[in-house]
C-alpha cells in the first residue's frame, strides 16, 4: 500500500518518507479501513520531531491518529455487517506504530465510529483529537447550562468546537481572538462576546465582557502563558480545563492562590480520557453530525504526497482550522 512514515526524528523534510508499505490485515477485534482522509494534528507533528524518544523502538511509524474511510474487512469477533461502513477513526497512532497516513489501517473496532452519510471524509478526519478534546473540556466537570465559559483561542482547531459544544449546551461563551477573521469565526460558532487576548488588560476585558462577574469555567489553549488571567477571571470554585501549553511548557503553579479560590485544574488529552468519556463524546458527536449542528473549519487539504507541506503548515502556528491529507 502507499504510505508515509518516518524511522528517525527530525524535520518533516528530513525524515518523512513516502512509498510502498506492507498492507495490514485485521486482527481479532479489529477492522481494516480503506482510508480516504487523514487528519494532521499538532501532536502528530511533535511526535515526528521527537517528543516521545522511545516511539521508534518498535520500528517505523506511520503518523497521524485521526482519519476517515470505509471498512473493507473485519477480524475475528467483529460482525461482518460492519464491512462497507463509512467510519471516522481516532487513536490510530497511539501506543502503536501505524496511523492513518496510508491507504489502509487496521484498528480496534471500537475506534472506528460510524460516519453519517451527510458528513464528508475530510470532516471525518478532523473529529478525533479536535472535537473529542473540546467535548471533554466542556463537559468533564458537569453540565454548562447557564454557566459562563471563557474559550481562549476560540478560532483554533479545539477552541472552535469548544465554543459550539458549550453554547449549544446553554452556556454564555466569551471567546478570545486577535483578528477580524477569527473574531467573526468565534461569533459564528456561538460566542456572545469576543475579546483580544493580545490586550494588555486581557483579564479586565474578559470580566467586562461578563458584566464584571467572574466566570465559571476557562477552556484554555495556552495554559502557562494564560495562567494568571485564568485564575483572575475564574470564580471561587471555578474550573480551568487545558489541553496545551506550547508557549510555556513548564509553567510555575501559584499553589496557594489557586487553593484559596478552590479552583479545579483539569488537563485534557484524548488518549487518557476514560472510556466512559470517549463513549459520551462519540455519541454526542454522532448526534451533532447527523443533525448538522456543527461548523467545521478545514484550512488546508492536500494529497498524501504533500505530507511534508502539511506538517510544515502546522508548525507555522498560523493555521486555525484542520489540515487534511487526501488518501483515496
């Protein structure tokens, strides 16, 4: 089969290879999916660059955890009726070598979720990490109906979905963005107010947007860089849910300041989500897709042969929507 892979860490240009790779077969409990699209996420790019030093110990890695396609075969214990299903995939390249940057992937049947007919494969390839992370950030600590929620980076891959999940569940969402296009995207997604996170008085602007009342929750894309703001805008007993801290990867935690506000600090990554949370997310995603309740931002869609370009686009840090590889 045609695939992209790496067997060394480094820049995309230096280490990503494209060529023929052994086609997998479906083992017990698995399905074999003929892929139509593969989603490229920041975590995939970081793995290729060497963020997990032991990743290559078991051999070459076909990157990317998210994808979408059609089930072509099933392994022992999986109903034959699954053959022909359109599915979206998550966790393809987690604790295993072979992800979705290939024509085929064999994966546990539970990680191949039915993709409604009204949803394209390109959107299906953007569901796993972005949409599930957003769902967990919004709902991990209970319902948000009637609550006030700040979503930083509201035009980003996760933030854009977080605004939608929260606003559709009844929350008053305040988002942050720094340019007119992103501000418009946040408002279209359901944010009632949008503030500029580059404002020197960011925390004050957030509180002003909520009529001076501290917020119930913060969903944050830059934990370390925004920590002071998050603490200052949260109410006593509030929650900070975060899924990234690229600008300040080793932040200092002001323990007593947070303790005296009785804050809940939640770190979110799809791979470590409880199975019950994954099931809740996939069920809500299924319903939302079937009813066309969600907006999707796909910034770039390129052929598999241009995987280096896709990685480099992610690394610029300027891409707001999802980046998709077209496989078949």
